[in-house]
C-alpha cells in the first residue's frame, strides 16, 4: 500500500524544524504522504538526526566530492528519481538549485521562505525586515523556478512586527507560522487543489 503514497523528498541543511513539521503532519494523518528521502548537503545537519529518529532514509551528499555543481545536482536528480519522488520540498536547503535540477522536477519543487515575498528575498531576511522598519513580515511557500525566491506563491502567513522585537523573537514567531503553512501547502498539492496560472497559484474549481 505504501507504494501508492505521494512521495516527498525533503532537502535540508540545518536544524530541520520544518522537516519536523512535515513529519508530524504525516504522523498525525494530516498529510497522505511519505518521506522517501531526507537529503542534506551538510554532514552534521540536525535535520538528519530528526529523520533518523523517525526511521526515514537520510542521505548526506557532500558537495566537495563532486567536480562541480552540475555533477552534484545530477547525483541529486538520480537519487530522487530512483525514489520516484513526486514533490521536492526545500526546508532550509542552503544551496541555489541549477537549471538542470529545476527542469528535472519542473513544477515539483517548493520552498519555504521566512518573509512575505516578494519583500526580502535572499538571506537574513528577518533582520532585513526589522531593520527596514516593516510593520509586518511573515513567511511564504512558493514553487521554485530559476529566479531565487521568485516562483509562484502557494501560501503566505502574516506576522506583525512589534516595537520590542529582536531578530530572534521575530524569527521565532515567523517559524511558528512556517510550521503551519508548509504542511498545508504540501497538502494542497497532494490533493491536487491548486493550479498555476502565470505567476498566480489558484484554487482549482
Ligand atoms: C526557515 O526559516 C526557512 O524559512 C528558511 O530556512 C529556515 C530553515 O529552518 N528557508 P529549519 O531548518 O526548517 O528549522
């Protein structure tokens, strides 16, 4: 039976709290999916421990042992295709994906980003939102295309910025919302509830 389940790969580089949120949603039967692979480009990523604790297949793929980015990504493609992965979920994966990888999983790669895109793409965005004086930030789940943090937006959550916020306090409140909207966005895809129309992600009738 499990072979009929929707197959996720979760790509990580660090702490893995979003991976954990996905695992928890599956274990609570809120997501009809299985995680076929947790892949990290960082050897000691805590996300790998989380995966192991839940009996998942985890792989550390060391970028240093490959001659270049293209070879590394080909290895990722081969690995994910060998698992017949239906959806690639980036969850704190700190590498920019190349054209070939994006084409290999066209329309099947999503990412979670800790700002309300298109505001504050890139890195350290909670700090940027705070320093900019924004009154609201939040998080975004989006499809991945060749533009960094630029693909069609699937879901967002708004988080108010308080006068007394630090980078840590804001990041923490944004993260709470990430853990809610990431599994929800995955669910919309699994249940075939959305379609992409240009830049827009719309509910199917
Ligand atoms: C999250 O803030 C996510 O939005 C960003 O990287 C962070 C990953 O955190 N892309 P975690 O590893 O899931 O805890």
